[in-house]
C-alpha cells in the first residue's frame, strides 16, 4: 500500500524542488498543464515554484506518494485591495503526475485547499478547468463544486480551441 500524504509547505528543499518540477513536467506532458502546453525549461519551472512561495496570497500544498512529491495545488487569496471579493478564494494549479494517479492524491489535495480556505474564513472557493480534464471535473463535481459557466475559447492547445468550465463551492456552514 502506497504512503500518501498532503502538506502545506513554505519552503522547498533542493530535492523537493526537483521532485515538484519533475511531477509538474510529467503532468504538463499528459495534458494537465495548469496553463503550460509544453513543459518550460527547468530553470523557468524552478523560478515559478520558488516564486509561488514568496507571494503572500498563495498557499502551496504538495502531495507525496511514498515520500516523493507527486502533485500540488494552491489556494490563492484575493488581492488585499479587493474588498468586494474578499470572501472568495481560488483553487488553482492543481495536478498529480500521471505515475501517481489512482491513489486519491488529487482528492486529498483538493480537500486540503478547501479546509485551508474554510479555516481562513473564506465563504466561497472558485476554480476553473479545461474541458479535457475529465477526471478532475468528475472529482470536483463529486466534492460538491457547482459548474456555473463555460468559456468556449478558454485555452488554445496545439492549435485547437478548448472550452473551460468554471466552478464554485459555497463554504458557509449552512451548506455543509
């Protein structure tokens, strides 16, 4: 039985940074690229992850399979000057490397982000996903996220237009 863990991290050791970059590269190549269509150069990927850790509005969660980082998800808080949307956070950059799928890691990452959002006082959690990411869509809907809209030209991948779906989950106690 695989050892599956999820943790919030504030710093990345060198080995963890390499594992995170490797997992992200694999996920991008498999079509789950959180914006990237092809993996960027390693130094760009490393700068991206290091940058995530210094942005106060971003909280990084990593999922490990047998101690190796195999996926991640982020909770993004609204900008401090956005008073009207201060109640809503966003789940983003969620992925699990193909070699680590099937162990419940995506579910655990999503639940960890949701729990952090709720504990931080957010009342709403938003996310968006490409139409091609059917496993992610099924997971989010199973966890109670409601699709509220579709953008028909959300992404352009290999010259092909892809739709994207937008989801919301009400985190207020009366919806539990």
